[in-house]
């Protein structure tokens, strides 16, 4: 009966060790974007590749939206009577 507390203390010491390891070794990524997280975890080269892909997708979407905006604006113009 007296040896049960030794197991609890051993387990508590192990939990404290795990807590310290997680605190100092795990990277905080909660407030970072996916690109910033990729730079931290995968390296600068892979992060730059992701940023380039994201920029090209954004440019493509902006270009398509600009075309749609021009079409919708031209459709809304009412002819004037002179």
C-alpha cells in the first residue's frame, strides 16, 4: 500500500518533463499565415515558392474580377436621348 504514491510522483515528474519539452521545443504558429508557417517549418525556399503561387493565383483572380467588373459596368450604362 505504501508504494502507490511513488508511482504517482514518478508519473508527475514525467508529465513535468513533457510539459517543459513541449513549451521549449514546439513552434507557436497560432497567429501566423500558412505561408509564414511554411517558412518556419519547411524553410525559406519552400515558403517563397508558396508565396509565389499565392501571388499568381491572386493576380489571376484580380484580373478575372476586373474583367467581370468592366462587363457589369458597361451593361449598367443607360443610353441618353439627345
